[in-house]
C-alpha cells in the first residue's frame, strides 16, 4: 500500500528497554557466577555464559556512548540458554527468550500511514482506522494529535526528520480535507 503521508513517532521507551536489558543481563551474570562458585560440579556453560554476556554488555555500553542504537537480545538469548542448565529458576528461559524477540519491535519507531481510505498505525499488530473514526488530526510543532470520535486522544512527539516530504500546513490541510469528505 502506498501512503500519501507517513509520520514517524519518537520512541519514548528505548532507554527503559535498555535499562531492563542491562539489569536482566547483570542478574544472570550474578547468579551464574554464584552457581559456578558454590557448585560442586562447575559447568563451562556458566563460565562461557558470563564471559559472553559481560562482553555484549561492554560492547553495547561502548556503542551507546557513541550514540548508536544497541540491542541486548544476544545477551538475553545466551542467558536463556544458560538458564536451562541452572538447578533453579529454569522457567526464566521462556521470559528471556520472549523479551529477546520482543526487543526489536519495542525499539522500533511507531509509524502512522495516511491514505485517502484509511489511517494505519504500524505496531506489532497493524491497526487500521477509517477517516470517519476521527474528529480531528493535527500536526503542530512536532506533536501529532489524533482525536478519535470515541473521545480517545493519541498525542505523541514526532521524530526529528530533516528530510520530511511535506510541511505541517500541507499535512494538516490534507487531513482536514479527508475529514471533511467523510462528513459529507
């Protein structure tokens, strides 16, 4: 589908997701190290798990300091594999795998596409709305406001993008025209 306009919203959760990834990784490192020290039959899985997870954490912190986007899914997947070997909390395996796979989607910037027929919010599950489901749509000063007919409002900051196809006035005129055509 070709969208007349696509508005990318700023992802407000990346920092929280990174902190969660770091905390889960450090939690695993701590418990794997504990198990290596107190276990009567130490396993190489704990050792290599700790080394790999610490390496990924160090690399991500280094890349993050350069302003690059980082993902902790590799560390979480390795931790999940090592959790299978642990004598306790083995169920954490499923949580770590789920969080590793959901990290990419959670860090992906939300996009809203506008066509003459509908408005599509591109998230994990695409949500499609007809123009008649809105009272108003406005983009002003980097803030997109979707005023739904059911008295719900979605208001979020848009990404700072220097290569915008259109300005705010052009986008607002398009939305106003689409909403007026539906009301007729």
